[in-house]
């Protein structure tokens, strides 16, 4: 995955926040958890079995990968470092900024063409723990979206854990897939789809699984259009997505399916009644559906006549 050197970046869509060190409070449900989750509107936390103190502003603001637990960094430093696609090709943190810009640029255009307003949402990176409008969360939850504040939250260690704990191959496009999935939840929230999920909803055909598979499909839709999404200057942010990038994204999808996680990280016993995200094959299928069709309308996983796979 490569970015156009001359494309402009907008670092204002990324925030780095320090952990509060607190427990779960005020809460909301983290549907499924364990990576690529959505925080539903219902009011309590479910701590996932899938994944095994106030800070101060450092004098020299660290990059995203240097942020320690409880620290927060100067967002303006990121804006100074991440200005163009060339910076994104050179720095991993700038690559995240570029991917977020591209994902939101795509959905903003789709909403505009359909006569709807897309509300830009920041991705908030944290390490260890974070407080949100949906309550407190720790890194155990994995990446999630909070409808209460319309923000995406990703622990900075998750991308490493995706490789070390889950066994996925990783890579920049895999990270973009994770982000695109979470912004798929933002799209669902804006469209009112998130309200279909209720507390404790689980099972192979549950609304929770349908919501997650749709977010995978939306991620694939963005990937289909990624090399044509322009910046304000008119130049697309992303110049190339290779077949190896796609293969790695599918590999990641396979390593975060409910069946894989339960059998490899949850004690070895697969319990379909606890499915909240879909199986590995389903996640691969729906990402591929979005990628091949490039059409959000093909992502209606809630259609009872559509096979989830």
C-alpha cells in the first residue's frame, strides 16, 4: 500500500489521548469485543475473553508508537510531521492519518451524493485505558466505536497484538482495514443501523453478527474505491493497493473470526451461541463482497433473504 507523495493530509482527524487508569464506569456494551468492535447504545460493558493514572504532556511529544500508558501527546506535533503522502510513505503514524482521511473522504462523498450529511469522526489512539462517552475501556476491548461520542478508539498496541497474539501477518493495509471496519460502524450509527443490536445479542444469525459483517463489507467497499478518493487538492491519497495487501487483509479477517478466536485463544471449544462477529469465512466473504462490488447496497447483511455465508 502506497500513498501519493504530493497528496495533502489532515491530521485533525486523529487524536491521541492518555489513559485515565479507571475501571468501567457509566458504561455501554462493547458488542463482542476482542478487536473490531462497536460500542452499542445499550448501557453496560461486556469484557471480552478474546484478548489475553493520569498523564502529563511530555516535553518532547512522542510519535504514536512511543506513547506510554497514561501519556498523551501534542496533536499539533502530528500535524507538523504528517503533511503529505510522502510523510505517510515514510512514517507509520502518518500512514494511519492518510488511511483515516481516505476512509472518511470516501464516505463523505457517498453521503453527499445521497443527500445526507456525513459527520467527520476522529480516531482516538490510546494505550492501556481510556474514558469515552460510552464509559471506561481498557485495551482488552480491542478497537471499538462509541456511538455516544461518535469516535473510533484504538489501543496503540493492538496492531502489534494482531500479529503476536492473533497470528495475523499485519501490514499497513491491514491497519487500514481495521480502521475502515470501525468507520463502517460510524456509518451504521449515522444511518440508524446500530440500534438494531440489543444487549446480550449473540449467536450465528444475531443482529450483532450482522452488524459486524456489514462493517467488514463497508471496509471492502472503501478499499474498492481507495485509489480514487481525492484530497482537497484533487489528488487521490492512495496510489496503490497490491494483491498482497488484499491477501493480508483477508488473512487478518480470518484470524479475528469468532470460531478462530474461540478455538485458538478461548480454550479450544467453539460455542456458536456466543458468536458476536461472525466466523472467519464469513468475515472474509463480506470484506470480499464489498471489495469486489464497491457498492454499499450489496452490504445488506440484515436482509433475511441474504445468506451470511
